[in-house]
């Protein structure tokens, strides 16, 4: 961090983010097991924790409280454990309430409420001990700074639980010169599909400018043939085994930030798809202070919203023109065949005409004589047919 001033260092203040329980004493969260009810407890080191074993409908069954080592602290209203820090607060048919004073980190763990029924019932109360951060230590590289020069200052907070988050203040304004990280999808355009290549670019800015950029895959290793070139991550021939969350870290001397991209690989298209642009959520940059001497378990203050390649799932699918054309061709062919068959059928049954010529009737003087002279009359006449097609 560059600090300039007129002959002396500007005044810097810092704040620690401390859980609300550190200010309010023990916090309790109800835990229920059948007929037993108890509470989880958060308590600041040195304060008093209260454990309450409550019975909703007691049938004169015995209640007892055990420590994380399964040693009996109280059996009804009797304390077998020789630890005077445990005191009976209340005992009745429906409740056994015990206080633990001067809580230390060694008291943290799961306590057991037991109710002697058939079968026995148990409920668990977890005690979490919180430790406020100690006095912070600010160190400067130089005792005095000449105007126009740069200096580096570090703030270290030790011994807190959970780890303290450090914020630098100048007067009443917080200093915001920390890395800002954003992942940009260079290609493919639209939904990522099997067989395609993908390139993600990690854009980081800050004061001072981030010099360290790193790519990881959350809860897994990067694909074996993934290529990292500077701020860019390149993956060839996508397949569904690459699905997961890809994270880009950027760090400078002030702190560290990251952004996430959630990859979901779709099936390869069978035809040329209609271009679809996948919408993604706008990421929220998360910054955590990771100075050279800060505690290693410093965690981000919030989870960033990640880009998600599944955001385009609602986009319309491409129309398969080849399938539609094939269906139309089959229908037209079937209609043509039907028309040909019907035409031949009606042509063959259009009409049948008969002529009957009596043999020997050529020399008859009149029609009656021709009929009489005919051989066999109509019954023996030859049938002649004429067909019209």
C-alpha cells in the first residue's frame, strides 16, 4: 500500500469484524430429539455458558447431563463431576439447567442430555467458544516517509476465533484499493457443448495492480490438458467430466479476491443450432486481507455470485429441418402411390360392352328370320367385349 504525506504518515485506523455473539454473550439455537429439547450455545472465552435439558412431557424419567467425554456432570440434581465451574441453575421434572463459568477453549464440544425412557432418549448441545482478536500490530517498512515516496504497512491480528477480518481506514473512510476480479468468457458464444473449445479470461484490477493470478477448479483438479497462459484458461474438446466451478484468484500487496465460473457442458448439436446467447449473473467480487503476516485461515466476507453456463437452459432449441423435410417427402410419395392405384382401378372398371352376332344371320331377309336362322340363338352366340382405357 502506497502512503504519502507531508513529512509524516497519514493516520490509519482499522476495524475487526467480530461475530455478534461476542457482543451479546452466549447465543442459543434450539435442538430437538423426540421428547427432549436443548440448545446449541456460542459463548465468548471467559464468559458463562448455560446448558438446558428440557422435557416436553415427562413421565418421572431421570434426566442427566454428560460432557463431551461422556462423563456425568449432573444426575438429576446431584453433581458427580468434581468441577466447581458447573453449577445447578434449575432442576424440576421438566428441566435440568446447568451453568459453566469461566469458559475456555478446552470446554468446546458436544454435551449430551439423556432421558431414561424405554428406549433412552438423547439430545445434543454443541458449545462453541469464541475468542476476540488481540490488539493488532501495525508495522511500517520505514519510520519516516519523504513526500512523494512509497511505503508499505502491514496489520497483524493474532489469536482470534474465528479469524478476524481486517479493514484499513483513513480517517472515517475505508480504503478500497484492493483487487477486483471478473471472469470473461472469450468463447464459445452461447451454450458450451461437447467437442467445443473454451477460453476464460480473468480480468483483475486494483491499486497496486495485481501481479499474481491463479486458476483452480473448486473441489477438484483442473483438466489434465487445460492450458493457462497468463490470465487466460484454455480447455480443448469439452466433455461433461469437466463440469464444475472454475475460480480465478488475483492478489496484490493489499489483499486477495476471486471470481467463479460454473461450467455445464451440453450435448453436441446434431444440426446447426440457432445462435443462442447464454445469460450469466453479474459476479460480486469478494475481497479478503491476506497480508504477509496475517493468519492463514482468513476467509472472505461473502460468497461471490458466479457466472453459470446453465443460465441459457431456457433458450429455444434449433429446428431440425432435415427431419421435417423427410416427413413431407414420405407423405407426398404415399399420396402419389395412392392416386396411381385409384386411377388404374377406375380405368379398368369404367365399362364393359357386349355385341352378339348370330351365325348364319348374314343372308336373312329381315331381323326375325335372322334370329330364327341363328345357331343356338343368344345362348350360343360368341361374346365379344370391347374395352376402353
